[in-house]
C-alpha cells in the first residue's frame, strides 16, 4: 500500500513538472515568434558604451533633442516650445494644412521606426508628433541659416550666435538623428518657396544640407555639388561620406597589414619635409621624394565631438571605418606637442583650441577604445614607405648635416672656408714632408 501511494505521488510530481515545463516552453515560444525582424534600414544607434565612457559629453545633445532617443530630457526642454514655433513657421512657408503633414509622417512611420536600432517605446501618435516637429525644426533652421530675411524678431536661436553654433553641433550627434529620407521627402512635398514673386527660388533639401555643413571648420571647399540624397542615411552619414577617400573603388590602394606610422618628429629627423596638400580630401596623403603632403586639418573645440560621432557610427554599421583609420594614422603621427609643432609650422594643422599640447592630447584621446582590423588598411602602403625611408641611415645623416651645418648661408660659408683652410693646411704639410725627404 505504501509503495502504491509513493508511486502515485511520483506520478503527480512528474505531471506537475511537465505542466511547468510546457508553460515555460509556451512563454519562450511566444517571445521567439514575436521577435521583430532586423531591418536593413537600421542606421541610427546608441553610441557603444566603451566609446561613451571615454567622453560622454561628446555624444550628448547640449541644447536640442532630435528624434526619439533623447526626447523629454529635462535639460533639453527649454527649447521644446521654440521647436513648435518653427513648426508654425514651416506651416506658413509650405502652405500645407497640419492634417496633411501628420498624414504624411503617419504613412512613413514604420519605415522611420526601422531606422532606429532599438525599439522606440512611444506610441504611434507621440512618435509621429516627435518626428514631424523635429523635421520641421531642422528644415526651418536650415532655411533661416540660408535666408536671414526669414528670421523673425526675438528669435531665440539666430539672434544669439552661440546658440545656433551649439544647435548645429547637436545636429551631428549620432543619437540625435532623423532619417534623411524623411527630411528630403517632407521638404519636397512641402514645396517651400523662398523669394519674391518675380524671383522665386525652389531649392533642394540636399542643397540646404550642403550649406549647413560648409559652416564647419575646414569644410568650405570639401563638399561636392552633386550629392545623391537617396544614398544618404542621416547627417552623420553625410558628414562621414564627405570626408571619406575618393578612391574607395580601387582595392589596389589598400593593404591588409596594419602598419604603424613614425611620429612627425621621427620623420623630420629622417629628413622628410612636410607640405600642406592642395587637395581638399583628408585621405589624399602623398609621399614622394622625401616630401609628405597632407591636406590641411583645422582643429577646433568642435572637432573632437564631430570625429567621435563619425567613429561611433562606423563602429555600428560599416566595415571600412575610414574615419577610424584616419584618426589612427594621426594618432601615430602625433605623439607630443613637438610633433604638432612641425605640422603647424608647415600649415598642415590650423589649431584654434589653445596650444600644441592641447592638440596632441585631443588626437591621442580620440583613438581610446577604438579598434582596427587588418583586413583593409587604407594607409598601409604609405606607412611602409615612410618606415622604409626612416630606416635608411644616410637620410638621417643628410638631415643632420642640413639642420646643424647648412641651416644658414653664413654657416655654409664658414664650413666651406674651414674646408678650404684644412685643404691648404694639408697641402702645405705634404709639401713640407716632400721637401724634407729630398
């Protein structure tokens, strides 16, 4: 009897366990089946923690939130009302009813959500409101930036120069983006017309974006006129592509080996001369006949944030990582203020942030927590050439002679005079020896 009761209890226990397992399986199956598909449109990410912890300020909006990732933050609320004022301006410039614009964004809601790497928790109405207000705000900022007659009295952005500078900086943060197609299509749909009846202008949004980016240091002549807006993901992507090498389709320019670059001082000591390149693309670095040509690099207090956000974007999406490779090359080239000094003297670096030591620290910090693979290194062949040149001792000897003994015309004259004097002394000594021998 006791054995029968024990068997019955074991059977009941097994049944309970089976029920518990089946409940868990059902729950897990629902989660697996309800996973949202990964969209190829994904292009707006949170900055990886490894990068953010190095300098959180470089990735964080200072004045304005764009898109859902930073929406509602207390420190960004002061500008929220002004964003709605710009929406009102946009309604006037576009001559479209609000219902039409809301429907326009609503139709694209799913495509917009797919551009964000994380699930956006806002419901449909709130999400559409955020996108429309922020898109109208961006368009109006760029409109007013190009046409000052559109700025109304008491404007809290354009009548305070530092405010617009900070807003432009916020526009280039990875976590502060709207998909470019939304801005481009909304602008096109609105048919914004600027000018008088006799001389009306119907510009494109990509033209405004180009004008916006020309306001950044050193970009005035770097932006091509024929930018295809369909291939642009957002402002950070546009900024990244403008700085990328033009020879991306030529694999023979690349190398698989990750090669370190000698510092600017080491190159200088080996006799290599620095020259600012006439090219407007930062990747057009050339080394020929002992001369290293590098395109001009302007470094300001905005540079670190701009570079960091492009590097973060590359880390999340791209394999080539052009900007990461560029800053890695600079980090090897610059190791101290002395290295910066050579580049400043040659006109390659124009710095607005303090002294040469500040520039050195900035460049060295940007590469912290960044990684490079050895599959494709754009500067591989260049670095090999520089290293090979530095390894030849006669280049260093020649450089030492030029630097220490042929620096000024008077030194050259004195050296020649000394050589002549030594030659005459030698001849006189030999003549004396010969005469004694006779």
